[in-house]
């Protein structure tokens, strides 16, 4: 058997290790989407009139839009009428963890993220999103002392309506794209963060997302506002149970950084990638993530480690409006078996002396197809803007693909742009060299891949970096013979 | 230690070796000399188990056991080491990390405790001196940006660290200037003892001035056409390979 064939065959052996479903009674709307469904969602969440109207406007706009077809990902047509747009575990509004459904807590334990342990050990506040409704929010009190608001989006709508009304859709308007419009119409919950002036958030804020209800699209909405001179580091991590139907996920994340503020947003995404032998049943992840550096000296940094989902369509971006503002994008994406990813970033330079850095590392194995798509735009007024981009791809086996589409649009001659790109493969000679030194092929791949990714991993908070390294090992286990 | 019995084999369906017989006992140093294409590298690749190389007939025994079904890493862990003719570059992987992973794989396999970073650094610093390498190489990626001589010294460093029972030196002299050649030869000579065996594969006699073999075998068209003592190498150097054809 040739080495390549062995690579492919062994690739097909790895099962998704977080495949299980927790049985919790859910209050679920029947499948289908119309204005009435949106009214029900809004009513269930006891939303103010303006928000319902905003949702309806988004829905009417969405009806006029067409699903984008420009990306390189291929998937069967999505029947939006076959999706249920609301699913909530029946118990809500719990004061402490004791009141949380034991089944649910057990689910977190299986995932290795017990809330109580996290509270004690890591000092990470967790806003746990289970399906669509936040169930337990920890560390709220301590954050409150610092003046930090961190909680579910629905709570924020009730408690801080003026902040929501001011910022919702200010970075990603509902007209932005097809999935952002859909999300704006039907989003059910998500996270809200507000860091007041001059406050350095005392802990890493962390949300674990999890998709659990069959056929329920997930439409999360996250809004993070860092006021003047503040700092926040936000972590988002996901796993999902095994499933046969495709699950649509279309989240919107908006970040707003005011003068001298910094937002660091880190993601480790490990959603069900589809059946390893057929590719069916994986999550479709169509996400719109964008931040705006609204005023001078602000900074937004995206770091993502994407190992899951069947289809990923995601471009965390920065609008550098304030003078001297900085945007960063650090990404590691893995596509194994039948996974497809079209991901990258957009850096839009508006202000003077704005700087952006893009480091993208793509790893393809099996029949995985991966595209880096990035745009750097230097607008007329962006005097002395600078960009550095580096896009590297590594291929494992000969049936996968890596594609790079860097778009550069410079309208100010003082701009300095640097772009580097490499494509390499984990060669048979490298594996044999490692084997000859007594290192197994799996260990060799994980060693080489971790070396390849280290520029990105070092941007992750410590506990996430460890998790990411482990995740890479699991994702690529058995990808070579 | 190593026994090769009537070995036929090759690569990509092409038979290159035509009945090799070789017996290496503990403490012996054997040299195989031959021109390009004579089958030298095929032999070392078959002994180390590289994918794609086939054995059609015969057997290879290591300490009495047939190893032909063993994976390359199993052979390495059992104590077979090869210094590569063309050491492979592994970008992004730190040399220290690589060596530590290799050593710990070996220690784990032998039921020994794995070395931590401090213990490993202490050990490796001693070994570095033996091959006259600057500690800064430890911080670089494996063979990345190394000169030809540095790569070969790095191979010998790995040998000294992993302490194999049988070391195959595949064209270790190629690409070495005279100073580096001496350093490499010194490292090998110091490593020699009555329990360790060597198989030195070379094109020229040059290396054998510094590393004295107990036996020399001349390989032509996948067959040993003549075997003898170290004087055979000198004779070959003088008369050329044509003499034996």
C-alpha cells in the first residue's frame, strides 16, 4: 500500500470524541420561519418594541437577499423552513449551580469543563450557553465590583437597554450579509460585555457554546464594548454532540473599542466536523465577526483555532477608524476528512498610522479543503498605514487542498504593505526521519504542526493554549500512516 | 547483532539488491563501499524500514529476531540508528525539543523515567562538546539553515544522545570539509566499544582513514563482490572499482 493511501485510510478511522446528546426537556418551536416566529421569539424574551421592529426589518431585508455563493465551500442547499428557531431548556433563571439540571452539569463534565472546578481553579468566569439560553453565570458579583457587565444578551436587553440600542448592529448592520441579516432577525441569545472607562477586566471572560437540540439553528449574538482606556480578554470555546442532520450556525459577534481600549477575542472551535467516512452531519458555521477600533490608540486582536465544523465561513475583521489603532488576526485552521473552510480576515484602515497584522496558518489533511481569503484595504485618509500579512499552509497527504486569496486595496501612497505566503507539506522524508529516531508518526505530525502553529498559539491565553495543542492532536490523530 | 541473509529487494518494483549476506557482531565496524547506484542506500533504507522499500527474498535479523515486519520506529527503539546522507529539515520544530522527544520515546520504551527539561539540557550540553557544536544550535529548528557539515555533526550528536546498539553511517563524509570530518570521526571513535556496532556506507576511502573498519565489503550491482580487512579500502582507492568488475 502506498504511503498516501495509508494516510487517507488511517484518516478515516478517527471518531469524534465528544459525540453524545444530553436529554433535557426543551421548549422548542416547530420548524419554520415567518414574521410570526420572530414575534414569538421576541415575546418569549420579553423584548422592547424597538428590538422587535429591528428584528422584523432585518427579516424583511433578508427575504430580499441571496445566499452568498462566492466562497469555495460546497454544501447542499439549506432549507431555512426546516429549522426550528427557538429551543430553550425549561428551567431558567437559576440563582446557583445547585439548581442547574444535573444532566447538564454532567454534559459539561464530559467535555472536561466542569463549571465549579473552573470557578475554583482557573479564576475564569463562565457564562454557559446551552442551546440558546444562558443558564448559569458565575463570578458575576466579582465582576460587578469592578463595574464589568458580563452576562447573557437577553439579560442585557432587559437591564441595559440603552447600551444595546446604541451598539447593536453598529459594527455589523443587519444589511451586512445574508447570514448576519438572518441572525439579526432570529437571534435568541449570546453574551454581552461592557468594560467601563479605565477598567482592566480582573479575569479572562469565557463562554462555552454548545449546540444540543436536533435541527435547531444556533443564532448567537455577542456584543463587547470596551470603554475608554479599558482592557478585556474574552475566550470562546465550543464542542458539540454527534448528530446526523446538518446543523446551521450563524452567529454575529460585534466588538467596539473606544479610545485607548484593548479587546482580545480568542476562539477555540471544535464543532462536530461530520462523519469521518462520509462527511455528513457536520455543523455549518457561517459567522460574522467584526470589531471596530472606534477611537485613537485602540486595539482589537482576534485569535482563532478552528478544528471543527463541516463547513466554516468566517472572517473576523477589524475596522481601524481611530488614529494609531491596531488590528490583529492570528488564526490556525484545520480541515481533515471532508471538512471545508473558507476563512480569513478583513483589515480596513481608515485612521492615520493604523497598523494591522495577519498571521494565518492552515492545515489540511484527508480530503479537507481550505481557503484563506483576506482583504487589506487602505483608505484615502489612512496616512502611514502599515500591514504585515503571513499566510502559511501545510498539507498532509495528497487529497487535500489549500488555496490563498489575498486581496489588497491601497488608496493612500504612504501605506507600507508586506505579504508572505508559503505552502509546504509534511513529507514522507520528515516522517521517516522522526520514525528513525523512535518518534511515532502521530507524535511527529503533532510536533510538526505545533511548531507550525506556535506563532498563533503564543497569542492565546495560557489555559487555552494548552487546550488548543491537545485539540490539534485529537483532530489530526491517525492522519498519517 | 545484525544478520542479513540472502537479501533481495529494491524500491518501486525494481530489484536492486541481489543476494546480500552480512553478519555484524557486537563491537565490529563494517564498511560498505560502492559507487552510486550500487545499492548502498537501498540496503540502509531496508534495514531501517523505510516505506516503499520491498524485500522479495531473504531476511534481516537484529539480535536474532526478524525485523522485516517491524515499523521504522520499532526498529529505532530496538537500537538501530541511521545517520542520514541527507538529514531532513523540519521547520518550526526546535532541535532541543526534537532530541528530547526522541530520547524520551526511547527511555519510555525501555521502561525508564522520561527526562525533564533540566535533566535533558544537562545531558545534551555534554554531548554538544563532543561534536564541537555551539549550544545555539539547540534553539534552531531541526537542520533548518544548517550547513552540510553542521547537519552531519547534528546527526552524530543525535547518535551520541540516543546511544544506539547499531549505527548506520550513510555517506556521513559527503559534504564535510577536513576539519568537520575529523570532528565527526572523533565522535564516532569515542562512541566505539565492544558492545556497539557500526555499518559505515561510503563512496570514498577518505573517511576510513579516520574511522578504521574491521571489515570492508565492496558492493557492485547489489552484490558483495569482495570482502576483506581495512587494507581492501586502500587497494580499492588505488585501483578503482573497475578492478573488481
